[in-house]
């Protein structure tokens, strides 16, 4: 499974399954989830950057090692 925004179709299906039929409510749910997706993806990006920096730092301390090894 890859990281990325929740597809609109999944949000729509979830809403309908859970009895949300009003288009305005579905739009509201979609807007909330999109904001949450953005926050999550930003968080995951920062975590990925931290891991990469930690690997680079660890590799820099070992002779003959590069960040790619």
C-alpha cells in the first residue's frame, strides 16, 4: 500500500455505507479528510527526512561507507 490521499470514491463509498446521503455532508467529510491527509503526508515526509538524515549521519561515521550503502 502506498502513501497518498484517500480517493474521493473511497470517501463517498464510506459516507454512503454509513448512512450519509446529503451531498453537503459528504463534501464536508471529504474536506475534513483531505485536510487530515495533508497533515498526515506532511508528518510522514518529516519522518522520512529524519530517517534519511540519521542514516547519512550513521554512514558518515564509518570509513568507506556512503549514505547509499
